[in-house]
C-alpha cells in the first residue's frame, strides 16, 4: 500500500494580517524604546513640503549622556518648530511621555500669545541667539514658568535649518524673587516707621530744646547794654546760630515724615518740597498738578512723595541741571508722575538692569517703592542728555 502525504493548508488571509500587525507592533515598541534611550538619530517629518528626513547632529554617546544628565530641558527643532529631539528633563517639564514629545510641534506647549513672541525671537536668534520667558503648558493643563534660550544651529552639508533650545525652570527663581520683594517691602515699612519715630523725637524733644535755648539767648542778648559791645555781638550771633539749627532740625523732621502730606495731600507736599529744593539749590522747579479722579491711598501718596524726594536728591548731587519739571496727573485709571531735568544724564540701562551690574541704592529704592504699591517706574536717560522718570500707579 502506497503512503500519501497530507497537503499543508495555505496560510489564511487573517493569519497573514495578524503576523503583519505583530511585526509592526514590535517595530513600534523598538522605536519607543530607542526614543526613550536617546538612540534616535533620524526623524521623518511630514509637513507642508511633504515627507522630510532629518538627521540629528551630535548623536555621539558622550554628547547624549551630557544632555540627558542636565536639569534643564534640551530640544532640537526644525524651522517650523517640529521637535526632532528632546531630553527627559523637558518631557518631565511638560508631563508628557518622551515618545509623544519627539516629532510633535513645540507650539502645542505654548499659549497663543507666547507663540507669537517665540516666532519673533526665533528670527532674532539667527545672529546672536535670543532669550524668552514664557509659561509652558503641560499635558495636564498646568503652567510652568521657564526661560528659553534659542540658538540657530549651523549644519554643514545640509539645507535644513535646525534650532537648539535650552529650557530652564524658573519656578524657584520666581519664588526667590517674590521673597526678596516681600523682604524689600518689609524693609520699606520698617524704614518708614523708624523715620516717623525719629521725626517725632526731633520735633517733640530736640526742636523744643533748641527753641528754649533760642529764647534764653535772645533774652541774654536783649539784657546786654551797648557798653557790652563784643559780648552783645557774640550773644546775638549765638541766637542766630541756634535759630538756624532749629530751622534745620525742623526741615529734617519734615523730610523724615512730612505732616503736610497727611494733612493737606500729595500736591501740597510736592509743592512745599519743591520750593524748599529751589531755595536750597537755586535750581528752579516747575510743578503742574492736575485734579485726580480718585483719592490716593496713604501708601500710594507716600511712595510717590519718596520717589519725588529721591529724584530731587539725585538732581542735586549728580545732574547739574538748570531746570526741573514735575507733573502729576490722572492717566487711564492710573496716577502718573513725570520728573524731568536738563542735566548731564546717565546710562539708565546699566544702572537699572540687574543683569548688567549692581543697581544704585537710590534707583533701587525708587523701583521697589513703585512696585510696592503695584506701580511701575521707567527711567529714560543717556549720558549727556536729559533724564525723565515716569511713575505710574493704579488709582
């Protein structure tokens, strides 16, 4: 009897499809693993110009180890902001799996307003690089304050333009800034309280003692006859010096805590201080105060008055100005005070920008006082030109 082999049935169509799906799933798993481990060197992007292949530069192992060990986020983008590469730190910032970050658009993590800012800064980055502070919008909707450093990368032998970014988490920096600002505001409060105490001591004790000494010296001078010529002259000189000293102590007391500010208002206090400034320095001061649409809080009045004092002190010490102009007026829901002089001027950008060096204590005090009442202070000045200080505080 002859044996016959049973024919093997051909693989059915569903079996072939299942095998293909398994192969694709294995390839996808391998791709995800490679992305997570930073082993991807080429990304295929599909955009307006069709499929494009991007080869990632710097794929060396040492470079990847360095980038992955950074606390900052590191990105490589195409010109249309497609993410070619991102490290794990950036994925953690946006709370999104790394495989969902790579190949997506960086714009998905920005608000509409920040997208416009990023576009303009990326144009600036062509020459010297650029920096931008924005809020990243994470996958779960939370917002993270960051600073983005942007730099275009030169790629030899490639027509593609890529952009490198370093993303720094500013949460701790913002927290430190808030703490420093709160400390500065507390220092201002304590300083004003101490000024008020010293002013009261000067007025109630020192000034009264000087006035008593003035009356005694006046009586002494009046009791001397013409025959006591030299002695009478010295007594009169003593009376003059005591009177001058009493007046100076009273002026210091007023500057420390001007009672006219609380009793008659900001305009009267500015006018009195301006007249005293002109009398002491010989520099004419023009003051224009328009009626305000709302009452100012005591803190706002005091802040504007102190800024005015500090500005006049700077004019007296440094500006060599021939004239000072001051205006106080309401402006679109704000009270605006502008102080300008025709003096020597100074480099305002260097003296008010903390990133360019130490800020002068006087200018720093003016900036902090404006910030304390929710306002802004802008200084416009250059060497050899006039100086203009504009303070805006919400009514």
